[in-house]
C-alpha cells in the first residue's frame, strides 16, 4: 500500500464547484471546475473528485486529505432558511437580543428600519440564577423554576436552543447546569452555550452570535451527514475538514458544534490564496480585492499574514467569532450609474444584479452599469466576453448611457463613460484606503492583488489612484479560493475575557489563564489526532488603555510568562498604538481584556504548489480601439494563456482570458511569472 | 449654481466624506469614556475655508446640524477668521457662544496650505463631566448656566501646534473625571489632526481652487435638491404644538408652538406662542432648536442627498427671545435635549398635516440621560453616565421599532456587562416595557425598562428625563404611547422620583428602576390586522 499523496481542496459556489489538488510526490497541482449540484452539494463534491481522479490519475486510496470551503451556512442566513429556535437568558434579559445596540443607520429615515430578530419574544425565556461581573455566583439557580422553563422550551417545538447568561464568559457554571438539564429533558435538542461560542464580554454580541450558532447547528449537521454518506458511497475514506471564517480548517464533529465559525468560509479561501501568493511572490504586504457583480471585498495581508478580526457582521447580524477581516462596499460590474435628484452623478450601490443585469446583457436592463461602460469604452470585447458564449448589446448600452447620463449632465459620450469609471474607481480606492487607514498603514507600501471576475479592468487604475506601484493578477482568478484552501491548517481560536492591569504583578494571573487556554487547545488538537510535531499554540492578548473601547491584539512574547513578559507586552502595545493612531500615552494605565489562543494543527507538508504553467494558447496579433489614459487608442490585445513565463507586456494593453479581462494602461509593464501569475509594475 | 466637472465633483465629494469618516474612526478607536466609546456621543465634520459645512460623518444629527451655527458664531463674535492661525485649535463648550450645553466641547482646527486657509476640521465630543452641581453636567436644580459647570468661551487650546498646558490643566482641575476627560480630549485633538492632514493631501492632489469650487458646488447641489423637495409640497401655513413635562410637579406642560409656512421652494418655521424660558435647565439655545428643525425638515422632505449646509439654506428659523427654544443668558440649558426633541416632534406634527402619508406618530420624546456620582468605601470616586431611548412612533405603513434611537439623536447603548465590569451596579432587568407602545392600525414601538441594584457605599442619582406627564402623540386615531417613570426601592419601599432628579442619595442595596416611553400609534386600533393582533399577544408586546 502506498502512502496517500493527494491533498484536495474543494470550494463549492453557487454555479461551479472548484477543485484544486496537490500531489505531494510530484509537487504538482491541478485544478478543474464542475457544475454545482444545488439539491445535494455533496454529490457535486464527489463528482469533482472522481473527475479529477480520472483525468489526472489518482485513486481514492491516494487521497490523504480533503479541505472544503462551503457557503451552506452563509446561504442559510442570507435566505433566513433557519429552523425555529428558543433562547434562554438570565431572567430579566430576554429582550437583549431584540434591543440590540440601539443605533440606527439611516439617520433621516422616518419609517423604521427592518430589524432581523432571529428568535421571537414568545420563544425567549428567562432563567433564575445570577453570575456577577467577577464570575462570582450572586444567586443560585432555582431548579424548580428552571424545570418549568425547560417544559416551556420543550412545548415550543423548536429544534435548537441558545443559552446566553449574563457574565457567562467569566463563569460558565450556570450555562452548563441549564444545558445539562435541558438535554436530559430534550436529548435531541441542538443546544449552544455562549461561553463556548463566544466567551467574551458584551452580552448582545454574545447572545446574537450564540443564537445564530444554535440555529445553524441543524443546518450544518444535516449537511455533514449528507457529506459523510456521499463520501462513503463514493468510497472515499480520506478525512475531510471544513474551512472556517478565520481561514483555518476544522474537523466535521467540531464544525457541527460551532457552525457560526463557517459563515465566511467561502471568502476566506480567497484571502488564504492571496496570503499564499503574496509569500510566493515575496511581496509580504498585499491588499487583496475581490470585485464581482455587486460587491467589492477588501482584505489585507500585512507582513505575510492575513488580517483577522474578532467580530464581523453578516446581513446586519453581528457575528463575534474570529474571521478574516474584510471590508465590503456595494460596487461591482453591475453597479448602476444614475443622476440623483440633486443633479449629481452617482454610481452604485444599487446594482442591476444578475437579473436584469447590465443593459448589454439584453435581459431587460435599462440603466447603464459599470460593465456597460467598460464595453462602451472598448475595455470589454463583445466578441470574447465569457469565452464568446454570450452576445453583448453594445448599441443598447450606448443608448442607455445617452438617455440616462449624457443628456441630463450635458456630457459627451466619452466623458460620461470614462467619468463613471473614474467615480467607481475612486470609490474602490477609498475603500482600500479606509481599510488600511484603520490600521495606520499606508497604501503606497502595499501591492494590490486583484481577483474576482470584474476586478481586472479596474485594478491598475485603482492602484494609480492610491499611489500603489505594483499590481498582482493571479493566474486563475476563477479557482483562486480553492487554491487558497489547499494550504489551510487546522485552527482553533480560543479566548478568555478577564480585565487585568498590564503590570508585572499580573504575571501569575496571566500565566494561569494561559495554562487553562493551552490545556483546552491541546485537548482539541488531541481530538483532531494531531501529532506533537505538527502543533503550534500561539497566544495573543487584546490590550487597551484603561477605559478604551477597542483593543489592539498583540502577540505574547515566547517563553514562560513572567513580570518581564508584561513589560514587553506594554512596549509592544505602545508601539502598535503609535503606529495606528499616531500617539501613545506612557503615563496612562493599560489593561488586558481578552487573552486569545490559536491552536494550529499543521496539515500540509510545508511544500509549495506553484501549479505547472506553460502556454496553452497560440499568440495571435490582435488590436482594438480602447479608451485608455483619456483617449481612444489602438490597443494590443493579448491572450493570457499565450504569454510564456518571462514575457513582458507594456501598456497600454488588454490581457484576456476566459473568465476575466485585465487592463494595463500606458506607463505600466506586466510580467508573466514562472507560475503563470502576472505582476504589473509602474514604469518609473 | 457653480458647475464644476460632474465627475470630479463626485470624486472630491466622496474624498471629503472620507476625511470626516477617518476623523470619526480616530475618535472611536482612541477615546476613553463609555460616553464616547459605547454611546458614540460625538460627531466629526469638514468645513470650507469660510466655515461652511461641506461634509459630515453620519452620526448624530443634533451635533452635525449645529456645528456650522457654532462656528459662524465664533467667527462673528469671538475670533474673526483672519485671526485663525496655522497650528491653532479653537474650542468652546459655551451655549451662549453657539454651543448647546456644557458637556459638548466643539473643537475646530483651521487647515492652511502655503499660508492660505483652505478648510476647517471639527470634532464635537460629549465629555463625561464638566464640573458644576451634578456629575455628568445635568444639574436639575441649576437656575443659571454658572451652576452647570466650567464654561469655556472660544479659546485657542492649541497654539502654533503646542497644547496650552496652563489652560488644559485649568480645565482638568474643574472636572470630576480628569483622566477620562484628558483621554477623550487628546483623542479629539488627534482626530482634528488626522482630518487636517487628509485635507492637505486633497489640496495637493486637486489644487486649492478646485477644492473651493467643488465645496461651493456641493452646497449648491444639496440646496437644489432641498428646494425641489420643498417645491413639491403644497404652499400654505400649518400650526402644531407639542409639550415637555411641567417644570414643577402639578404645573402646566410647557408648550412648543410651531408655525410651518411652505412658500414655493422655501420653508419658514416660527416658534411664536412657545412657553417662556424655564427657571431650570430645560431650555435650549438657538443652536439646539435650529439643529432640531433642520433634522425634522430634512427628514420630512425625504432628502436623500449627502446632507451639508446647502440643505439649510431654504430653511428659516425664528423664535422669540426668552422662550424655551431661544433662552436668554444666563438661563441654564444642560437638559436642552428635552425641548430639542419636542421641537423636532412638534415640527413633524405640523408636517403630518401637509404630508400625512409620510409622517410617523411621535417617538419616545427625549434622550434619557442619567448619571450617578459614586463614592466607594475606600473613598474612590467615579461618575457613571448613561443614556436610554424608547420606542419609535408608528409610521402609516409600519409598526414603530421597539427601543431604537430616533429623532435628532442617534447612539448606542452601553452593554450591561461592560457597566457591571466598570461600575458598582448590578442589573436586574434590561428589557422591553410590555404595553407601552401606542395602539393603532400600526402600533408604536415599545419603551425600555432598566433596573439595577446599587452596590457601592454611597451615590447621588441625577436624571434629565421627560415625558413622565406628557405622552408621545398618536396620529390619525392612533393612541398615545405610554409615559416614562423613575423610582428607587429601599428596604422594600418604593419611591417615585421626578423626571429631573438631582442628587437623590443612594446606598448599597437600593434598586433603581427606569422606564422609557413607547411610541405613539398610527391609525384606528380597530383596523389593525388580526394576525398582527395575535402576534402582539403571543409575544407579550401588549
């Protein structure tokens, strides 16, 4: 019997299931796309694996590992296709979930906003007992009263229950007692406790996250069952891991307990790939942008490490679990250009979406979009769009632009069209600048990495706007997420909130917290069956000046925790604070709020998998009229897959491939790397 | 109307809003008090070289729509623009110099390029304490502004880039929480600098003349949209009134009378008939009143453009001096949100006669600011400041949301766990007040109940509440929302407290309970859909 050598990454999207695998023996990787099977996505997954095995010659026994990015949790939330649930809170706090944090978005609206409360008041129940702010028991649970509550939960007919008690992050004893009692009465209930899902201070965020988790448990449990069944039917015995929002992998049993950690599973693949490619191209500071039809996602890789935040939001719902940091704005190929009632030109965030889509799709769209403008300016080619499978209506796009923009604003067609692009590019640039600003970083120190179908036409102009002089285009943006997933490791994020002064005398307390977290992390890696040499435990601390709202996450120095550790943490904190906010305050007290442990189980062999690249198309000399650098220019059009490694292309130029088109303005030079990725540099 | 290139206009406009947003993020992430970091009681904006507001970070309408009034007042009466120097920061908290009440410190920084003033950045922060008779600045017993705390006329706190340490030390000596104040104030200065640097980058990129031209055009465009929205309303004159609670128990509610006149593309709001100014601190100066009117008119007109000073141009606000909404020096004004909110609801009530299909019933009616001076057994002192909101009024097409910021205020609540971690309080309840929403075809949103036990040795409770005696109005047959209340229970005995309580003594074990009003209902309750009635019942909302 041979050692299994194949690591497979599968990213299931709405239309395609993308697969990339790496052969540890040859060091090579390959990718393919196959159709997604919405009725049972697991079937699409095994189909793709079977196809890959047949095409590239490996058997099921050769598969060592499968890593899987999924949008199952995300879609369930976006469509609110969630089971009915109940919530048990500390008595008197049943409405915290509904009250939220009060602030509204649109400050001049007189009609109230739609608030999404996932559990109605009739299914929110208060339990007796109280834990104090320091974790002390203030009042014991009255078990007779609790049993009455549990009877009401049982009678409500729900499948899932969230338990979130005040200060449970400081002492989970009451949550555990209630859970045990509830499970004894309702053994099939999916129960989530806040001290396990999000053991941090601020009750609303913890409650909302725990509720979302509880409602997702049945959804993910069903999916995991389907996956296991399908894998067994297909005769695939290799272990399968899911990709979490933090970019790390998690085993199926653990994933079913904390499905809320899967919400950004899909997008995190792209960020992982950006991080990998940044390292491969020796460009540690990269801002990754994913531009699709309706949105523009910005993620930051700084010093070769993706930026992870401890809280995010999905569809207006707060989710407090570690996730790749992503700043999203509503700007994409489908963004609509219009003249507002005050007579100003606006682009987005309203989008033509997939239906009716841009005017040029000829599906009934009447308002000009960014894609229409790219077509009008010759940046997109009606003949080669999506491999030429799709006829584009250039005249329709032109007349929409004339009626909606040129006439009301008295602009000539070129100015109107290039103006719309300038406005949208300025928005994209602003969102990047803002993402970096919040960290005290300067865009000019970064390279821009563009993936996503609509980004290639905008990336270099956006870079110009920001003073960025290097732009990276991955070889195959259409399977980029799967490529990133391929390099994922197991990752468990654990945390413990306890406010401690950042002073030498806190060393013992900090050491005790660290020991407790390390024991938990070790237990999780034991359960994953991770060998000792494949484990890493990384401690970080959220620190702030006493009383600040937001903490900076600072890595702990290696080694035993002593008084010196605290002094070094203070020094690092001050340095980071200066970097981000341009001031520090050595006289002010600082404090630790949350200690975090990331337990990593290394899955790969550390080898890279730069996919083989060789030209697969023949170069054909071709030009077309493109509006670039402010004028119509006869511009060379290259096929990406006809450019050999080392080839250089000087702007202005268009580079086309099946899924995307890239624009290189004058003053930029693009180089094909040996791996088939492309880097464009400003010619200085 | 000046007509710069429409493309450049959008690009620079977005860049100006980004400047305000960058300033906002800086405050948010570096400030110290729960007032700023959890309640988000601050705002940031950018002005052109002449002090006209061109960009705002969407935050708190009450602040944003008054910053320009303050700046113009400072320029006209205190420090003329030609005396503003590069490296200055000018700050004031004086309601009689264009401010609203003493806790709000409004700081301005002029931005210069090659000796020429090109912009002014502004950051307003509500500071946790400002001295005076009660912690947090809400001295209910004050009869003069002098009793409300430290009053700073427009002064240069930073000169030639250097903090005026003598002045700063003087301020810190006069507030209860000097460390917190200092942290928040430094964050305010840092944000002004961030804004100034960003404006300089824009000037380098687009040129000073272009920036000026675009600033002017942005104001013109906003004015244009505002005028178009007003022109779509029928011409005429309408009157409405709303009330704050009586100043003393058993007295008469204080009337805010509004006359709304729509003439072509302009609107005039006059307050003739409004009650005379109060003896205590429930007065407003014109900065507050005008800001409430701007909020209500912009909201009622449904203007969607980026709000800036151009929106204000078609609006005229007049109020007789010496009234509740235009108090004369030295009237105390700490609780200016009380007449301020009612100014907004009175103006909206007038609009309900013009465009009934767009105007909701009254929301909860004030911001429930409260504070406790805390003394611990070891002698340590603390100030706990917090704010609560209530239910929205029902809209003709929709129920009012429960417990959500409304009107010309906007802010977050403070998490109970954060309060308990920092202050000697233990909460017993934080929830919706069942039955508090006004009945109607569309139901008013529910108010909120919060109840906590005091754990420290001694404390003094201060509140700046309203709508205990008056009620949020319903419209079109909808019922009023329920009113608010405040009580303390000691040793099993409950005492009802006044809406404006000053220095009520607390000791360990006392339980404080406050309830905020629900919103008014809209339409005949009998016409409410049966499913909605059933759901309300199942969820215990009624």
